[in-house]
């Protein structure tokens, strides 16, 4: 594992430590100027805010805040959490993540959830119906669970790996083609880590999450750097550009939709206006014979919806 990396097991397995670790990481990223304290004279040894500065901004005692960071105080009130969120300049998504960590620190840990890799048969019809647009079903840990032909070809090189290894975080950080294919690699890589980091706050004992994170921590310095930022902001639904080795540059609309009856899965769609050049390139990517596929197919053969 890369030096300085925090593994999913251990630190994150303790709910109160998860809250304290997140507070400490976010405190280090807020400057006194951002917090409204103005420029302080002299050299500061502490990156970001000092503990006493954050405690003052949040209206709590320094002793109480130190106990929170060290995991010795596990029942902060909602008003304290809200005050800390304001002092740390958290946005709405980060604020909600802080609330989830605080709530988990109070409750007894539940058994880790099942990975949830089974895709409902109805989704096969959906994957087929949107062709030639590229669509797939992804798990909470970014495993590629089911896809139509265009989706697999869009992420050039993903099919180098067997179905059980196809994961978008693994692709972004470990596949040699990812940085060439993904125009906004920095943003997509950050979004992958943010999703896994948010999940680690609520499901720190999940074996599938721990295995994936530990692999990426061991193999990618870029992943280590982003993981240690504790960013949990979601992916922006902006159009995405791909530099594809077969069809050239293609710019596509992007939507990611949570599936109501399988809450641990999302349906992701990349699409283009019919009749335009980007749509024509999707048609080329979708030209593979056969229909939708899933990682549950041991041989990887086509399955008709």
C-alpha cells in the first residue's frame, strides 16, 4: 500500500473514528481566510484551521471538539453538526455526509450489505431499448454489472479485463488507455473516488469496498492523493467527451439514475441527438452483433432482452 494511505478497514471500521477522521481532513483543507478569520501573522505550522479556531467558529469548547476528533465523543447534537458544517464551509452534499457519519457513530454497526450484483431482467429491455445510445448498470462500488454493446466499446480497453474485474474506478486509475479516452480524466477520477469515499463513511465494513479500495491504494499514487482528500461530492451531470481510438472524438450527454427497486444500483446513459455526428459514432460503436450482457454470464456470451 502506498505510504500515507488510509485503508478502508481499521480506521474507517470504527464509526466514531470515521467522524473524527473526516473532521480532521476537512479542517486541514479550510484556510483562515476562507473561514472568515482574515490573514494571520507569522508562519502557521497547521495546514488549514487549528482545532481551537474551528471550535470557536462552531461555538463549541475546544475540549469538546478534541473529543469529537479523537472519537471519544459519539453523540454530537444536530445543531453542533450543522455549526461544524458551516465553519468548515461544507456544501450541501458534504454537510449531509457529515450528518450520516454522526448518525452512524451513535448507532450499533450493522452487518455489511450484500454486494447486490444481480440485475433485474426488466433492465435488459431498457438496455436494449436505448440503443444505439450507450447504457449500463453499475453497482454502488462502480462495478459494471450489465451493459449494451456500445457502452463497453465506449470505454476503450475495458473489455481487456474479464467481466468480474470491470469496474470504473479500476479503469480510471489502472487501465493505460483511460487518460487518453476520458477527456476530463481528472474530474471523472475525482468523482469515482468521491463515490467510494462517501460509501466508506456509511458502509466501512463492506468486504467488496475494502478489497477494491485496498487494491487501488496499493497500485495508484493518484488514487492515494484523492482518497486522502475526503472529497464526497457527486459527479456533475455534464456532457462528456471521449477520445475514442476507433471513432475519434465523441461528445455525449450523460445521465445517472438510481434504480428504485434495486437501491444499490444505478442506470447510466450516454446519449446524442439523432442525426448528428456524435449519434453516428454511437451507431458505429453499437454495431457489434448481439444484445445486452452482464457479468453474471460466465462465458460472456450475448443475452437478448
